[in-house]
C-alpha cells in the first residue's frame, strides 16, 4: 500500500508536469517524430527491419487495391471477425507508412476506414455472436475490440494532423469517444479487472486517451475507473506477476499479456517518462521477458501448461516487440541477439530498428542465450509456490535441445488454470516427450465452436488425469472446483541446481485432496556413464484412509514393450471412467505388474525411453488413448499410461531414462533396452527418503532426500538394513 | 536374348584381356591407387569429404580403444546382430584409412578382426534366429551376410599386401572362400534370384572374387551360378528395372538395391572397363538414380508405397554413393549439386571427393533439381502399367514443396508389394496429407519381432483398404492372393502434363476384382483464382453385378467438419470388419450423406483441406481410426474415411481442395471453408466422362475426359441436357 501511494504521487507529479504533453507533437504513441526521422534515414539499410516494413507495405498495397470493407459484425471466427481484425492491422500499418513515406493515398485510406467505422459504430448493439460476460460490439468479445482500439488509436494519431477538423470531429465523437465510454462505463468490470483482458482494456483506453488528448481517460487506464489506484495498469503490474516476472496465468497467456504491458509501457516512456514504468518493481517488465524466454523449449515454443496452444513460440509478435524493447532500452544484452537470430524477424518499432542494426553489426558468434535450470516463485509476493525448470544436456549435446523438465507447484492461474498441481512435463530432442495436453481449442477456426475453448477443455484438458501427476480416487484435485483451487496453491519445498550432475526440485501439496498429503521430488541425474541424463521421480502420498492412486503419464511416441501382463482390449473398447477426464480415455490394456518393477519402453524420434518404477503386489498398469466421449472429434489422438496402486501411504519411485539411438536412414540401432533395471525405495518417512536406482554392470545411484522442512544445513543420518546413510542438506547423491 | 549374347561376348573379351587385372595392384575395388593418392593430397581441403572421413576416423578411433569383439551369433536385431554390423563397418573404414594414412595399427586391427572371424566362421551352423528361406550363419538372414562380405572384401583388399602369407592363407581358406562357397552352393537360389537379395549376393561374391583373384567367382556373380547368363548381375540389371529406371519393388527398395548395383558397377569400371556397365540399357543405372530422386517428397523422403519405412530419404548412404558416382562420372550435372547441398554430406568414395570439390567450387546458386510431373513405365519392357507423378505449386510457391500426387498402376512389386492398384498418395507443404501407410515394421528394433516385418504388415499394410483406392465388397484386390496379383498389372490409360494448369493421369484395372472394371482418372488443376492447386479424382466402376464400393482415404491432420449426419460411437467401439484389413479399423462414426454432396474438412499444418464428393441416396460416410486387433500396439494411430456406395456401375467424383491459411503464432485464419461447393458427373459412359466442379462466385471447371482407348487426336462430341461439349484428345478443361 505504501508502495501504491508513492506510485500515485509520482503519477500525479507526472500528470501535472506533463499536461502539455497530452497535446504533444504527433506521432506521440509508440513512435516519436525523431524516431520516424531515424527510420526514414535507415530505409533500405537494415534487412530485418526492411523485411518487417515490407510486410506492412504488402499488407497496405493489397488493401489499397481493394474497396474498403467494414461489414456488419456477425460471427466469432468467420469472415466479419477476420475482416475487422484485418482492418485494424491495415489502418495501423498505413498510418505508420504515411509517416515514413508521406504518401497522401495512405491518409485517404485511413480516413475512409475511420469514417466507415464512425458511420457503423453508432448503429451497433451487442455483437450477435457475443457470449460470456464481456461481449463487444464490433467483435464477439471486448478483448478483440481492445486490440482494435490499440491499433486504431495509433492509426488516428499518425494521420491526425492531416485530417480536416470536420473529419476529426466525426471520428472522435461517433467512434473513438463512444468506444472509450463503452469500456470505462459499460465494461468497467473488464477495465478494473486483474487479468490480461484488463490489461488490454486499460492499454486501449490509455492509447485512445493520449490520441484524443484526454487525460482523464489516461488516468482511468492507469489508476482504475475511479482513478483511486485500486485498479488499472499500475495495479495490474503489481498483481499479475510474481516478483520473478512469472505471469499468473502461465507462459501462453504471459506471452499474450506482455504485449499490452510493453505497448503502454513504451507510450508512457514517451508521454509520462517520470513514471519510469520499466523500472517499477525492480525492473519487473524486462524481467518478465526473460522469464518468458526461459519458459520456451528448444524450438522456442512456450511450455504449454494451463490453457495453451502449442503453436505459440518466441516468434510470436508479442515477444518480438518486447525483446526489441529490452534490447534497445535496457542494456543491449548481447545474449538477446541469439534469440533474435532464431526469431528471424524484428518488430516494426523504433526498438526493432535498433535491434536490426545490432544484428547486422555483430558477427553470428554472439553468446548463446543462457537457458538454464531456474525456479520462478509464483504469486504476487512470490510466496505461492512456483515453477521449477531443470535443464540438462548429454555430454557434447547442445544445452538448448537437451532434457528439459518443468514441474508446476504454484497458483491455479485464474480461469485458464488447470487442476495440475505437482504435475510436470518433459522435453527432449526439442520434442515433447511427456507432454502437457495444453488446451482443447482451435483458435480462430470457425468450425470448432467459433474458435472458442471447446467443451473438452473443461471436461478433459483441465482435469488432473490430463497431466503428469497423481490422481486420487479418479477425481480431479479440489474435486475440479474452481473456487477452491483458485484459492489455494502448492508449496515449494526446495530447489537445488548448483551441481549440474544432480539437480533437484521438490514441492508439496496438501489441500488438493482432503486428507492426503503429497510430496513430489524430481531429480535430473547427468552421469557420463549413461548416454543421456535421466529423471528420478519420487511421489510420496500420505493419508489416514486407503485410496486408489493413479500415477499418470502421457507419452509421445510409439509403444514398444512392457513387462506387465496385460489383458488387451483389441475387439471392443470402453471408456476408463465416467467423469473427471476419465470418460475421455479408451482403456486399451490393463493388467498386473510383475514381479516388483514396472518397465515400459517406447520410441520417439531417434531415441528410446523407458519408465522403470518400483511396484507393489497391488500395482496395475493401464494403457489408454484419448478420444472417448468426444462426439465432435475435438481431441487429439494421444496415448498414456496409469500406474495404479491402492493404499494409504506409499511412494511412487520412478525413473524416466532416455537411451540408445535409432537411425532409420542409416539403419542403425543401439541401446534399445534400458540400462536402468530397477528402482527401490530403501527408506521413506516424514523426515527423509532414500531411493536406489540400479543399472546394469553394477552401477547405482542412491538419492538421499530430505522429506521434512527444507534446510540446506541440517544433518541427516539413516540406517537401513545394515547400511548407514549420512548427508547434509536437502539432497545428496551417492553414485557407484 | 540377342542382347544377352552380345553382353556375354563383351564379357568374355573383357575376361581374356583383363585376366592380369585379377591380380592387379591393390586397392583394386572401389578405390584405385591413383584415387588413394588423389584423396591423400586433398586431406583437409574439402569440408564435406573431410567430414565423411572424420566419421570414419571417429568410428575407428573408438574401435581401436576397445577390445576386438566377434561374438557367437545369437539374435536378429540385438547385440550380436548390431555388433557384427559394426565390425564390418569398422574393418572397411580402417582399411581405407590405412591406405590414406599408412598407420600400421590399422592393419593390425583389420588383421585381428579377420583372424577372429576366420576362427569363428568354421564353427558356425545355421544362425539360431535364422528364419525364412535364406538363413545365414553370422546373421539371421544371408542378406546381412552379403553386406558383411561386401565390406570385408574391401577391407581385405586394402590390407592384403601388408599381411603375411600365412595370415592370408588362414583368412582366405577359413573365412572368405567358405563364405563364397556358402553363397554359390548352399544359397545358390539367392545368388540366381531376380531380387535385391540377389543383387547383394552377386555383389558380395564378385567383390570377394576380385579380392581373392578368383575369376570364376566373378563370372558366377556376373552371369549366374552356371555362368550361362540366365542369372547374375547383368541379367538382374535387365530384369529388375523398367526402361525408365523404375525399380520393380518400389522407391524404398529401389533405394536399397541401387547400392550394390553401383558398388559392383564402380568395381567393374575399374576391373572390367570394356563392359561399360553404366552405359548398359541406354544408361540405365544413371537413369535409376534420377528416378529415385524424382520419387522423393519436398524433404527428400521416398514416396512410401509398397513395404517402406518413412524415414528413408535421399540422405541415405545408398543415394549419397550413387549421386556422387553419377555426378563425377556421368556429366557433372549441376542440378545434382542442388540435391547434394540438401543431402549435406558426401560418400566416402573417389566420386564423393570430386563431388565435394564441385560443391565448394560453385556458388550456392546452382540450378534447382528439376523435380517434375513425370510418368514411369513399369515392368522389364515398360509395358506393365506405371507410376504417375503430378506436381503443382501455388502461385509464388516453391515447386518442391507444392502439391505432389503419386498414382500407382504398375506391377505388384514382388514380396514387398501391396494390393494397391489405382491407389494414390498426396503430399502438400512437404507433408503427407493423404498418406500411404508404408510398412508395419520397426527396422532394427529388437522389441518388435527382432526388427522384422510385423504380422500387421500382411494383415493391414498390404491390404487394399490401407490405401487410397476403392475396395470392392470389403475384400482386397485379387482376394489378397499374392500369386494372382504378382502375375498381373494395371494398365496405363494416358498421362498428360504438357499444360501445367491441367495435368491428368489415367489408368485402368480390370483383373483385381473379377467382373469389375475400374478406371481412375486424376487431375491437378492449378487456377490462380484459387489459393492452391486442387485435385479432381474420378473413379469409375463397371460391373454386371451389384457390389459395395468403399472409396477409401487415409488423412493426416485433425478433423474439423462434415455435412454427413453421423452416428458417433463415443462410448463403445468395435472393429469395422473381420478381415482384409477392416479388422484393424475402429468404426468411430457412420451415417448417411445428405443431400447429394459429401463434404469433409480437416486441418493439417497451416492449411485446411476439404474433400467434396458427388453422392447418391445410398452414400454413407464411415470414419475410422487404426488400432483394432493389434495386441502388440504395432500400428500407428491414424485416421481415415470411407465413402461407401452400393451399385453396379457408378463413378466416385471427388475433389480434394487445399484452402486457406491458419497461423497459430500470428493468430491468423483465412479461407477455413472450401471454395468448391459441388462436383457433378454430367455424363459417364464407356467413351467419355464429363464432370463439373463448381465453386463459390459462379466459378466452375468442366473436365472433358476420354474413357475409351487413349488417343491424342480423336474428336469427342457429347450432348448433355442442352449443352454440347466438344474436344480433341484425352482430356480438356473448360474454366468459367
């Protein structure tokens, strides 16, 4: 609160000192007149910037060759939806190109579009395909309408000085001001919301406010509709990110939200520089970009936890814009050039120009971006669990495309969160190996419920069994109740990555299932005696009652072999259950695990993978595939397994071992069977866990783990069947 | 026969004139002493050749650091199998490196291995995992043993002059000669066989013959065991290829077979140059390489018809070797450099060195390899049907990654052939869009029946329903009887690609189903008014009896929408049939098509695809997925559809239209619904077919097709409901 007040103070100072700036010279949003001059002087000199510009030129050239089309809004993902999206892109691009080239046809084009909208807008009521709590008028949801206004405000600002007073009057009174009124009055809930929709709304209102020279609108955007600092952009910056720059909805929406934060941030640097918005919260915004980059796989795709589309990568326009901004204005970090090179494009912004210049001025051999093992604390003050990333490459392998494990133990993540506490995903060879399903949605594709989230997003993608974690009694965490899950979070236990050959992440969850306390500790061991790093996973469950525990894994690839004795359902198939996601799983095979180790091998790309898991007499293996109760074929055809056990207190001890190499082109195969033969829990109580992993040739790894309160300094001593184990701290490894 | 005699004559001349050459200077197989000197002088100068050499160095360095291991043969794809494969690679590489470096440790290494084999070999009986009609001793099948001998003959030749007489005696009498005897006596059926196994056998025996200085062996390899020209290498060259260089087993085995043909071809150029083996049959061997290259997709992968693994591409070692040979010795065609650049590697042969030199001497801008629309006649004299390739790229698109349609109407293709006459496969965006399943096999992977062909190869992959063609009465072509299919072939009708905007392939099959005559005509229309070329497919069936006709398509991608009224099997699934491949299909949904057009849309990558098909009142759509009756999970999870109709005479008229663009990263979607709305058969009799394809906006394409005997000059005139259609030749197009 103290903090907020000082912000308000800074802001009001800024407001008073900069009142003149509201009617400052144009353009006055993302580009300053000086930056326009700089870009003009650079035309034809910077290939990547020229390429970005050429894309805008092509877009506008095509637009100029066709009649203006501002259709009556109709659909959520069909022609009119895409047309209105195209219109704002065209207007923004044409406005910028006008400033860069002075071509008067461009002003005429933007003017015609704006006037067409000024004619249409006052006739519109609620969008005919509008659903949810925030339908728009031009678009089915206000979110798209905000993006429209963000772009159109820029277009208007670019051409403002070249329009007649009468045109400006029409455009402002029939279009821009009514739209802003719609946002700050009718949709004030969105404006004041702590959510990416809120950020888009305030950004739209702020940019329109600056373009209109209306400080009240700007202040409402920054401080909330009541201008009291209880909502608005500055509050969002506080509420939506953890101190480590982790966005509360996850990497996919973090990518989306970063754009309005950076867009408005850049405008504020021009118009309210005293705010120093990029320095707030110890430079949170630049930090948020680096967090997004760390949350990508070898190909730059964002780790798809929570609702996420897997196509999104660091090549998305949002990241292009943010990366250029951080490079140009926050230290010119050469490692960012490595990412920029793989992005292969720059943003069409002043910072994008500077980045393009840096790329063409430096040799290809800039340092690699330091993708690393790192933990991000979750929640506004960083105390709501977190997200742990472990990275490890085989000897001689490139770090970026090695093993990447991401374990999730933070907040639910609002409406787009999943019931997935203590789940993990594993990548290798630049592929998803043990994937997170992401979301059930075909974005922008009209045939699939207008591109919206599909029913299967709730019934499958969000459910616990859709994630690599343990399901208790075939029910999702928190019974699949949103409010309960959103009110809770997992707890970090410890995160230890100082030794690259033995990295460990550990977390607890005691509320997801009443009466069941869960501790998951995952280690990545990198031992040059094996061809690849491997994962050791200890999932410990404690309960007074007996439960059915399903240790769930979804795997990508082709099944090869298991030692379980399976009854296979080859001529008739039924779903595995009736609710909590199980209704979507076809049961393919089921049977007991014998004798005391489960092994399960599959192949993916050029590598073999084996799960080896300590088993009890009660252990059963269930193999399943996705697609039951899916009448519209909305789900992908993926496969998974459950290691099912009954009990009250038990510990799933599992190894995931990548091994061997298969080259179909060269007809070469080596190491198709695993080296690791067994996993044994030597000891497990409330203070410590000791697990031994055994491989062929007498090799073994004994993991000595603290199961009590985390401590780097506490000494442990455990005697098990004649052996004495002593160690200090949370985790130690004995290799033999 | 005339031809064969003249060959024999040439050969005997060669034999007499070159008798001395049998004991020529060494090395005397793939490398001459002069070429060794040339390579020595080039060391460190040609990056791609140096890389190939480095691979050999690494292999040998690792071998030298470990004890020799020549294990007792045991398995078909396990350790001993892979070990013996590794041994021959090591020996061949060490031999060559010895010649290049003179390092005496390399002779010692090859000697030790050879002596270990000389000790082991006489103790071996039939291989314990040997199955089939040609089990080996070192390997489960003689095929691998031949490859072993091809490599070991070279190794022996490299080190021969540096071994003691006693060592040579041991190696020749206990290993090489007994092995040759095994091939020319015990496995004489393989030696004399017109089959890729035969080619490997004769190549092994010939190379060993040259290495041993034994002309009788060489002659048996060239002319058959009886040296009468009725079998052997020269006869194989005649029998196994069509005059267009199409290998009878298909592209996958063609890739495999090309290696021994080229290996022995190169040795003969050194040792029996008068034969001019690369000039035989109008330069058949060079032609065969170009045919292999044309039979690749945008990524260089071989079109996977017949038994085929999809991993095989032009990067396979066989094609590296052949391409270098053709480039270096047959015209230095610059277009081959385009392929070589994408291969990214060269063969470790004298020709590979010359190719590497050419690559580093020329700019990157060499001409693109002319991948084109082309027909290959099938059968020894080219009269047994063929294979038609149609390629078409969208305006501005790269030809290589545009639409690629391959229709198959040739011979069965021996044991690895499928019951797939008149089937096709379609590629787009460098992906398989309407795929051929290829084979059910996990090559070299021990867990999958020792890496052999799986039972599902016969029960699924070979069956007609596994292919994009029409299945009659749910039975495979020729009732799935090998002898009947192998004795038959489809008939080409016409192939017309002179107009790139309207390319057509047409073929008949009258014997696959008794009493049913089938004519399939497929066109690719490239009209700039649509965003992509599209396919028109007319499959005409004539029979006196009524049948069930299943028009089958396997598709890759995610189903989006259909206009059929489907009953969906969402909670219980059963197989679609009990035999002929249908037993492997889960029936997912089924229902009538209404009203008279079937439409079915899916998405793959960044593009939408719609099948539009003229339908009758009897038309039904069946959606299925693969995996029933597959107890060992040997099949991939793929999806398909059947358009099922009842009748005696009917014509499936279908359009496959790629449309629109979807970009998940930029959140952009356009053209998600098809432009083409209907297909109508206006006229169909035994002389002609007229089909009209209608798109939105009043656009249409009317295809005027000859259904009678092919003729480029015959005039056609047909009146249909008031319209008169006139055209000359096999196919004409009227666009509106």
